C-alpha cells in the first residue's frame, strides 16, 4: 500500500483506509468496520451484513448512507476492488445503527487515532474542556488557549450562518473557508499547512496568536457582510467570503508594515524530531 492507503488495526481486525488529500481526512472501509462490529472475520459475511444494513438505512432515509462513496482498495487477494468508504464522522453515525458490544470500543479507538472527538455534538462543554486539557498538556499558554477558543466561537457562528442559508455539505464549507483563508493570508489552507510542516494535523491548533486573530477577523467580517447582504446559497456566499478575507488582509498588511514582521509563520507546536533533540 502507498502512503495514501494504509491499514489501521482494531483488535484483530485490519481496517483499510485512504487519505483524501483534497479534503485532508482519512476515509475508512465501511465493510472492515462492520466486520469488527459484528466480530465476523469472514469478508463475504460482513459484506452481506453491510448490504442489508445499507438497504435498511436507505429505506429509513438515513443520510449517513449517502455520505458513503466507493474507492478501489486492495483486497485479501492483492487485487483492487471498489468498496464503500466513509470519513470518521459518518462511521460514528453508522456504528450507532449496529447492535454490537464493540460499538463503544470502536468509538474510543477512532478517538485514540485522532479522527473524532466522540461526543462534541452532544456535549459541547465536554469537548471544550477536553480541548483545553489537550492544549495545556502540550504546552500552550493560557493566552493562546483563550484566543484559540474565541477563534473557534467565531468560526462556529460563521458555519451556523452557512448552515442556515442553504449550504449543507462539509465540502462546500471547506471551499468557502479556503476562499477566506487565501484572501487574508495569500496562502491556501493546504499551502499554510505545508509551510508549517503539517500533514493531518489541524492548522488552527498550530497557529500563532496573530494568525488566530486574523483568521477570526476574516471569518467575523465574512459573517457580518453575509448577514447584511443576506447571502443565500453557496455561490452567493463566495462574495462575502472574499470581502471578509480582504478586510483581514488589509489589516495584516498594515500591521506588517508597522512592525516589519510577517504575521504568517512556519512555526508550529509539533514535538521536536530526534535530529532536533540532539542539537
């Protein structure tokens, strides 16, 4: 398997996965997850179970099934076959549809490998506390943590606006976010992550205080402009995204001119490599 396709191990079960570079997230083989849930090592039996479950969920109007799509993954015989895959959020929802004593262990397993905070949607306060403890553990200052949380609140208000005005899919959120980010920082999200040496990590968790502030300014401006213009739907919201990003870009350039320092930085909070530790 290449670096985009790899295996993750849950107990004795091998879970195939693929890294989607465009969306910057892992996609897991649904059948492999189902096999682990029903503790069924026979692939064909797990496949039949998933097909039956998929039909039932479709009949019930369950949206999780529509979030699954197919990719070619390597099977046990070494050949590539199309198989249903889904991201961690969708997998968590599907897990709830399978009566299994392995449901909770699989949720915890997904959390351990860093793909989801399990109960963020149901318990936001718990998620915030978990995040705060995580940042403290890795040496973030109280000032940085406060700014990170304020930035997240600003982000949530923007996505709430999008959700309430005709934008439903996460990939549309990602495109609009990238427009804002490119406008204020003159880098795409992917380019900014590359500058910081990040791969699957969350970019905002590795931003400086200034980067967080300008990101928040761009997103706050975007939301307020969208509200005034009553932007509805994906295409219309591209306009306030560019306008909001430009407000933050102008402010960034004014600050850089006064201080002589770049706001955008390659600094991150990654642990030092072995080579760095020797020096």
